[in-house]
């Protein structure tokens, strides 16, 4: 783990063992019924359990300078075998091949993968960047590969925004918890977590038996170059750096209480805001901020550019081609658009809902000659975007977290 926030102490990792004797006796009674299942079920291997989490195309993190991705990493399964593929933005293969062997090196906390690329073998090292397993790191000495890959960058199209949402900015404090047993004079502790416009920092402070006298405990290194990404309603990923080391924290805000997910099964819950830190400053990132000047109302519609031309096309009676053309025009404005591909390189799948709205899902068509010329995976057709035409005839785009739609065009603009 490189330069991440460390939330230490046994406070955050309590293991409760109860009813052990009862479980032993119960296991004898269920053995016969479970045997038939275990005979037919195919057990997942350690390779399966790890790589299935990484089975999506992910851009390399641009670092604290937010540089463009150097490459894209993807693990995928084909005919019962795992493969790894490293490609550029145009989906041209840079490296990769079949995962021939897989070994976990416990002393280094690293997975060693042997990649067979048409007879040429090389060693790929894979490790988790953080204890929450929100990103992984790949290194390969033979190709100078040395990059981090954030999982949410492969599952969410939401953009990273400089700073943190205004509602998260401030000093947050956890409730009292029991400290380590050996801390007899200071049996309690609680965590302070401060989010500013540019960085994050925190500390685990300890207290006496009366919870009155505070003693500063282990402090976290200041993480700067802070940016954020909205994953779903009130859930955000916070990205920052200690030096060049990537740090990720997933946080959730509900009813004025903050939860920090710092491990796959651990969290600091019910943190309360105890102090604002210039959350009203205009340079902080508002929750609804975007790269455009659009604003969204409660219905999910967005006020679009006033300069958009009025169309004479009846938007309630469009042909299939008109729908596809309209979607294509707006899709080309997104980050998912690749100028090497044309409209014919995508599939537009329409579906009419019960409430009369037309939904269109856009997929890459890997059967076209142009796609195949870019060495795409012929056995997949990745979903890239979703749209719908609402009851008012407006074209709306699905949010990256699939939680709703926002209007991108109020008048037909098909080519």
C-alpha cells in the first residue's frame, strides 16, 4: 500500500466469536444435506476470486497532475481461461496474453502472474493500492509498466472533480470507541477527519476514563491534490496523494452523518461535523458542479444551452434512424467518444417503456471491420452509454452511476 491514510488500532477491527460449541454440533446435522451440493458445485479458484473483481477496462490513473491515461488494463475470461490485456485509448493492444500461473507472495503482499503472450512469457506483479481494495497496481519490468488502476474508473463514467463537494468540507469526528486494551490510562479514542478544499488529514486521539482529557494520538499524513467522484446518491470516492502515492477513501453522507469505508469490511460510522472549513468558498466543488453550466431540476431535466437551434422535426414521432442520429450527435460530445470510430461501429438498442418513454442503449459493435482493425476483443460488446426520449420529447442521458437521467438536448439535432 503506497502512502495511504492509515486508520490504526484494534478499535476498527473487532472480532466477536460466539456460539462455537453450538456451531460444531449443528455442522454434524447439515453435513449430509450439504454433500450433494459440494459434489456438483465447481469451486472458484483463488485466481477467479481475484480477477473477477478486475474484469473491466480501466484507465491508468493520471497521478496528482491529472495527466491523460497512459494505457488501459483489463482482465477477462475466455473459454475457461483468464487473460490480461493492456491497450491504448484506441484499444490497440500494447501487451497481454493468457494468465498461465498465479502465485501470492505473502511476504510482499503481491500477486505474481505469469503472462503467456503467444509463447513469450513475462512476469506481471499485481497488488492492492489500499486496504479498501478500491485500486490495484501493476508493474512489469520488461515493459516499464508501473501504474495504478482505480476500479470505479472502469465501472463509472463520472468525472473526477477538483476538490471535494461542499457538503463534505469540514472537520468530522467519530463517536467514542474503546481503545486498545493495554491503554489503561486512556481507554477511549475517537477519530478526527478533516476535509479541506485541497487536502485531507486526520488523527486517532485517545481519552481518559472520564472522556475529558484528550491526548493527540497517531496522526495521518496530509493527503493533497484532492479530487472527488460521485459514485451514487451521497456516496463519493475521494482521491488524494501522499507524495506520489495514491490514496482512496470512499465516504457516504446521510442525515448529516459521515461514514468512511477504509477496508473491505471496515468503516468509521456516525461521524459528525464539528467545524466548517470555508465550505462556502467558491473554489470548493459543489455537489452539482459539472464541466458545463447546465443545472438540473427535481424531475431530472437540465436547462440546456440557450443557443441550441430550434428543430422542425416532430420529436414525438421520430424514425429509428432519426433516434440513432440524435443519440450519436450527443454521444460524440462525451468522453466515451473515440474519433477513430463512426456511427456504424456502434449498436443502438431501443426499448419502449410502459410509460411511453423510448430508451436507447449504446454498445460497441466489435463485428465491424473498423473495430477489428483496432484489435478489439471480438467476444465482447461493451456498453458505453444510455439515453432516453422523455414525455416532452427531450433527449436525456443516463447518469454514470445509473441513478437517473439528465437532459442533453431539447431540440432534435440529428445529423
